[in-house]
């Protein structure tokens, strides 16, 4: 009787696993228009399950607890990879669009956070950096440049050194994840290239950033 009871208790756990649908659009980051290109999805990080399509939209099924990476490649645009986690699913659906930036422009790493006044990367930044790493592993000829910026408050030399230390920290993280160090260049600008000029804390926060530029695709 005790053995039978254990089996009945465990049965719902086995049956609770469900298919999850991953869906999204590939769009121009500035204009929002759909972009048709090559889309590749793989189980992450092993790549043991994979598939591909040529379209401006993607839909595929995943089963179990493994994360998946989705890479979009369109001529004239910087390739981009996102990583989706089954835990993100709402009603068994994950919806994630992929916004692509034109070659020659830079991509701001919006979720890259450092400790105040330091080059220590906040662990909350790791998922975004892991997506860049996955993109470079999928596109083995890509060479990038990480460009560091601070706000223009304080000493100019100190700001320049801080922005260099931060992009060096980003490079080290990516090299430790398996990207060749010769594929990641770095450049520091300090506070010389603001993207917001208002004298507000919000503007200064926008100016403290790391941007990625593709040098070779």
C-alpha cells in the first residue's frame, strides 16, 4: 500500500511537463519594420537540439527545462542572439522579438551594470553578456569593439581610466566564456561622447554605458 501511494504522488509531477512555444519577430531596431533573414535556434549551451528558418518571424516548440538561444542574421545588420528560459513562459508561451541594428552603428548594452565608480560587473548583467557570447560563437568570423563611456562629471583622466577598465572587464568576461581575445577590441572615451546633454541624473545615467561595434562580420 505504501509503494502504491508513492507512485500516485509522483505521477502528477511527471505529467506536469508541457510543451512551450517560443515566438517572435525580427525587426529593425530604429524603424521597427520586419526583417527577413536566417534564424537559427539551439538548445543552450549544448546545441544538441537545433533548427533554422528563413523568415521575419519565428515559432518553435521546446520541451523540458533547457534554455534555448535564437540567433537572427540579416544582410546589412549586426547579428544578434537572445537566450530564452522556460521559466519566462506565460501560459506556456514565450514571446521575444529580436531587434537588429545596422552595420556601422553601435549597440548599447542596456542591461550592463557596474558597481558605482568601479569596473566590477553586476551579476544581473551576465544574461546580456551571455547573449553576446552566444552570438559570437554562432558567427565565428565576427570581430567586435567594446567602447566604454562615462558621464562628464569629475576628473577627465579618471573617467577615461574607468571607461577603459570597464570595457576590459567585459572583454575578460567574454574571453573566460570562450571567445578569442583577438576578436574583442576595446576603446575608452570617458565622458567625451555623451548621448544625452541635459544636466540631470537621468541623462548622466544614459551617458554611462558600454557600446558594441562590429569591426568585421
